[in-house]
């Protein structure tokens, strides 16, 4: 982690947890966060949870009932969002629909959306534009497949995903951007990318932003790692200078493991934010 960027620990619940289950989890997490004293709360990472869309309104209400210590931030986020404002798009959820229930963040282009629902770098770009136009914080997911890694194409794939995904967006617009580097071969497989290699690729992403967007954007943008992150490896991942946070699938489903990982996202007391 870097002292100039607030770390982010995000849980992607995928298609897990019914509304009652989600409420039990969130209540427990809010109670834990609530019990943190003001002094301890300094340096806490921003916490994000991406549950299924059906649960978002009720979870947003539940969250409002718990005032958290001032320096603790918990964001509820969608796992996906349509780029159009409204229209005949059966089954889709618009940016305005999310905002109307108090949701102001979303994942974009998760590899499972790309793999099973034909999302591409072009649709990522459309969704990213829509999110930024509506003031929704985007977490854009990119990463190479095993085949691409074995063919030595990792850095080129990342560059291509960024080039198309971020097309036509200015440095000013991209200010709030969060990127999640999630090597597809590490997602849900138990095969974590070694921390130094994850750090290297996150650095490649930042170097691309510096060259193609702006040095200020590269400095401000948070780059998360995701793919079989768990309490056993999260401390080491979070100690890497280019890794600003984690996007966690399986290990975010239990409050205990997620809480440990939140702890690993805390900045040392000497950090400025
Ligand atoms: P995993 O999933 O932690 O279960 O590998 C990560 C993700 O899909 O975001």
C-alpha cells in the first residue's frame, strides 16, 4: 500500500447470499466496525461489499441505521450495471436505478461477466462512461487468462484492456477510478498470484495510466488485486507498494475472514490518510 492512497478492501459476493443471509452478515460487520474506537479507526481501509442487486435497497437501509465512526467508510456496490439510462433492456439495471436506492459504486467488467455474459472491453468502456457520468464510483476489473499468461502476453493484454476500456475518458473524469487486477486463472481456483508478481502487474497498470492518462491520475487511482485472496495471504499482498487493496470473492462470504482481511488493509499509524 502507498500512504497517499486510501486502501480498499472489497468483497464480491457473486451469486451468494439471500436477503436474510446478507442482512445477518451486514449486521455483524456493522457491529464490529461500530465497536472500533476513534483512535483505532484512523488508517482504516475503505470497505466495500458487492452483494446481489436484489438485496441492495434493504442493505442500504440497514446501513443507515448504524452510524459508523467518522473515519470508517463502508460502501455498498452493485456487481454490474447497464450503460443505458433507460429503455427496453429486459433484466437490466440502470445507473439511475442504483442511485435511487442509495448505491453509488459498481463493479464493471468482472471476468465472470466477460466469460458468461459476453461483456467485452467495449461494453466496459460504455459502462465506465455511464458510471462516471452518473457519479458512480467504478471498480473496473481486468486480467489475463491462463493461456495468455503462459504465452507471455500478460502485459499486452492488460494494456489492451486499459486502452479500450478507458477510451475517450479524460484524466479529470477518471479521477475516482478504481482498477482491480484479477488474473482469471487465480479467480475461485485457490491459485493466488504470487505477491511480487501481483505487485509487478499492478505497477504495469499504474505505468500505463501515467503514460496514457496523466501522472496525477496514476498517482490517485487505486489498483486492487483479486484472485484467491484470503486471510493467509492478504497481509503479504497488502504490504506490496503497488497494491492498494483487495477484491475478494470466496473469503468475503464469512464475516470472520473478511474482518481479518480488513485489518490487513489498515495503514500503519505513520501514514498520512
Ligand atoms: P475469489 O474471487 O477471491 O473467490 O478468487 C475474486 C473475484 O472474483 O473477484
